[in-house]
């Protein structure tokens, strides 16, 4: 697989991770039936997915720079 195709795949994977993270973070609410642990676990998962998206985007940008 060429490096250009790999870079674009990394950009798409990063975008999907960011989309899922924003869906999680945007829809989490403290409502009746929500436990404290599930609320904070959802925020932690969203944060981790945002970090993973950033890693994919940085590696794609470094690959395209070469």
C-alpha cells in the first residue's frame, strides 16, 4: 500500500474516532438511572477516542509531509 493511501486511510479513521467521541460526549447526561461510574466512563471513553483521533491525524500529517 502506498504511503499516500495509508495517510488518507489514517485521516478517515481519525475522523470516525472523532465522530464517535463527539456523539458520546454530546449525548451523555446526568438523568434518572444514570450511575456516577457510567457517566464518567462515557466521558473517559470520549476523551480517549479524541486522543486516538489526534494520533491518527498527526501520523497522517507526518507521512504526507515527507
